[in-house]
C-alpha cells in the first residue's frame, strides 16, 4: 500500500513463516520514467529470472537474481520477449528472442553462468505471420513452444526434467486450426477448434500427440466458447463464454457431468487463476463485476468447499449504491450486441446523464465488465459507464470475432454506433453528454466512428490509436504488420486495400465538424508508432470546421501500455476525466 510499483514476496508453508521479499520493483524503478519488471522463480526456488523493460517498447532484458544472497548474477539476455520457462534442473531456461520488428522469431536455451552468445537456438519461426512463445505446464512436467498466427497454431513439447533434450512436435500446423496444449502426467490435454468453431477439449498420449490420436474429453457446443482450461487428476476446469456471459465450469471426468462454479447470467468477470501447487486438488478462480471488487476463491475439489483466498478492499466504497445491467442492442444487420451499463442509482437524472461508452473489438479479445476503482469517481458525478461488446471480440463466441475482422470489419464500427444510438433513444443521454473511449485497436474504432457519426459524441478519447491502417499494413518493416495480415488483410491484394481504405481513420478525415478529442501517444510505442496519432491529429486540426479542442499528449518515456507506475497511471486517468468534465461545463 502506498507504493508506486509492486513488491514480490514469498512465504514458506510453515504456519509461523515470515514473508520474504523477492523483488522490490520500487528500488529498480527509482529515477526511471518507465519500468516493467516480472520475476519468474526457478523450480528449486534459488534463482529468479527477471524480465525488465525500461522504455515501454515491450522488448525485455532478462537478468537473474540469486534469492539466497539477494545479488544479481552476471548473466544478461538482451532483446527478449520477456517470456521464460525454466527447466526443472533450476539452471536451464528457455526464452524468446526478437527480431528488428520486435517480433519473436527464435526460442533460445540458456544455462546460468554463461554468456548470451553461447545460447542454443532450439526453434526458429520462418513464417513472419506466426509468433512463437514459451510456457510451462502448471504441473511443472513439460516445457512448451507455441507458435501462432491469428488463425492457426503449432506446439512443441519437452520433458522439463530433461532440459537439454530435443523438443517434439505435437501436431503440425494446419490452416485455420488452432490448439493450445497443457500436460498432466502421461497425457496432454488440448483445447482446439478442429471440427469445433467454439473449441472442444481432447486428450492425447504424450508419446503420440498428433491429431490422429486425439480423444474427445469435452465436446463442442455451438455458442459456448471454451477459452481456457486447467487440468486436475479427476476434473477439467474451464473458462467459457455463454451468450455473452463468462462462467467457470467444472467437468468431472469420471461421471462426465458438468457444473457451473461461478458466473452466469450477470455482468461479471470470472477467470481461472492457476493451481495452488502442482497436483493439488484446489481450483482457484477470480470473480469481479462492475460493482464488486476482485475476489479470489479456492474450491476444494474433494470436499466441494469454497473459501475466500483474497478480497480487494476499497475503503469508503458502498457497493449497494451502484447497479450494473446487461442489455442487448439490435445492430444494423439484426445482430444482438451486448451492452454492459453501470451507474450510481441515486445519481440518475430525468433529463439524462453523461455517458462514457468504451469499445475495443479486435483480435478476438473480449472486453469483460471489470471493476474499476477510478470509475467510481465518474459514477459519483452522475456518469453512466458502458461497454459495447462489439464484433471483433469473442463475447458471443468465435463467430463474433470472425464477423468483425478482415472484410467484415465495418460491423465493429456499426455495432458501436448502434449502442450509442440505443443510449440516446432510451433517454439515458443525448449527444451533448455522450463520450466514447478506446485504446489501440479500440482507438481505430474511435477514429472510425468519429468519421462516420461525429454528431453522436461530445468528446472522444483515443489512446495510442491505430489510425493509419493502410500505410502501416503496407510496410512489412513496421512491428506487427506481417503478423496481422489475418486480422486486417494484406493490402497488396486490391480487395483488401480498397476495404481497409474505406474505414482507415486517417484516410477518411474530411471537412466537417468533429467531436472534441483527447489523443495520446507513446514515444517508445513499438505497436502503434507515435507518428500515426500525430499525423491523424494534424489532419483533423487542418480539416475540421468546429472550434472544439483536439488535445494531443505524447508521453516521451512510455510505450504502448502507457505509464508503468500506478501514480502516473492515475494522473493519466485524471486527465481523461478532467477532459470530459470540462467539456460538460462549456
């Protein structure tokens, strides 16, 4: 409490054990504008690999901390993606190495006490549309290499007890087929969309893992998207989406019965939070909602007893004052678009309230209705805050993503516009009090709706917005371009070029009135280079016919993720809120 950065600690299982500080990030961050540091402790508990990014570019150096002495080793691995998987010997680890576009293209093996130049390449991804990364099974038995494009994947595995061995292919990549692997004992459990658009779970022997040996554990159910799994000796826990709502479900492998553990027909976020310890029969999950702070629960699978492991305390917060609701809005083509709303009950006004409507809608990433401490400030001022779960995400299943990418991307923008029109039509607000917000690919959404329906919004907040779509996607030397052909299309194809040009925010700025805007950029942003929002703002200022402010903030010390310290992040949030409040007073 009261610190800008986290302090990582560990504690022995003995009842009287005293917590031990592993890494105080505040010490490393002193005097720096930006710092992201993440430790990964080796299986023997002697060393921690610490991934450190000091610029916000998402390129990490790996340094190594001796947990006994508290001193750093001489090993330094530069230009990595920050992902680490330890071998069980406690001396060998695997990591991803980036190329000049910040794309991970190689997986390397490193032994403590040696120079990076001596590291061994164990995997190279020649296809620039794929992105490899490493992980370790929760059971600590296997190290995995995953390589993924937007619509296809491939995995390799290694016995973690034999880190100097060779990785073995699980299943050769197939167009349009995705799979994720985890392992328990002599079996692999695989989450795949093979013959299952919303995914199913299969099992395969470790020694014969290819698709011909996959045996179904949990069948595909249309509209029930399985997003994550955790495997126990007698159960499989699943994080699923069902008609726009998140759930944790538990599948009993013996009886083949399935129960809903958490979530359901209410706006909330539920997620698997990892096993307590490898092999333990305790399912840990997290629950939160727009009105409920995050709470971590432990479910003992043997007894069925659930206990609270941790609850986030919010001093002075009274949840009974606030309400949240999920409605469905009919979009331009009849699609039912989920819209989550949260408000303070005693602040509703007969003439309507100011609204902040958030959207993203890309990469199949779902925007769950999270709890926000800072949002309380807006709700107490009478704001209604909304999340438009537009196409391009996966809130309504895999088809929701497919119908919001490539040549159907326009649905993302029209869904958001439909949600804004709904709020106005229901008398909850009017355009003089309507604000929209999105970041990164959500910033693309902001730019598109600003061009298409500027009359709907008093102001727009666009964070690190991807707004120069055609120019970026024409340059394979820019980070992420080739890896994202499956999301936006390859503009060397005239069909995709024309379609992207039809919605690219920069290319569609015209002479007309625009809403007030607050636009942010990061000097070290490797994903949306700072000049994209700058040239967009320049064109907006040149062609607009109104006098509303278009405010640009470039953070010289950060990248795509914005500020790393929580105090600076709060200052950025305060700027966004002040921007809206000031406009309401004009």
